[in-house]
């Protein structure tokens, strides 16, 4: 496994852990409004953590590592929702589309790599 793939795997695993923690916080400690943001962030982050791990298993070494890193960068999407749920200023919401764009770019990179094979 390349260094980039190892980094992507580590980030995906950390993203999975954060998603579980956010979901637990939403279920037990958050207000209803905050819980909705936390649950949405956790759902997206967990799905992309698992997707990043799956992509890393594909025989597309460079594309897989980059797609994994983009999926991990997509944690910015979830992280911005988490911070908003915890009371951060709404101005931090600009980070959400950056993370979402990284998630979409990761998926597109996997599609392009699969079609080139």
C-alpha cells in the first residue's frame, strides 16, 4: 500500500470514528435542532469513510488514494455541520459546500478511473 493510500485509509478510519461520536452525541446530548445537523453530518461522513475504504481496495492505486483523500477532505462537510450544531457562527457554513465538492470530486475520480481501465 502506498503512503498516500495509507494516509487516506487512516483519514477514512478517523472519519468513521468521528461519525459514530457525532451520532452518539446527537442521540444523547444535543437539542433537536443540533441533533438534526449532527445526524446529517454523521450519515454523510460514515458513508464516505466506508466508500473511501472500499475504493482503496480497488486496483486503481493512484486514483484510489486520491479519491480516498478527497472523501476524507469531504469530512469538512460533516465537520462544518458539527460546528454549526455546537453553536458556531453561521458564517462558518461556507465550509459545507467545500467539503461537499470534495466528496463529489472523489466519486467522479473513481468513475473516471474505472472507465479508463
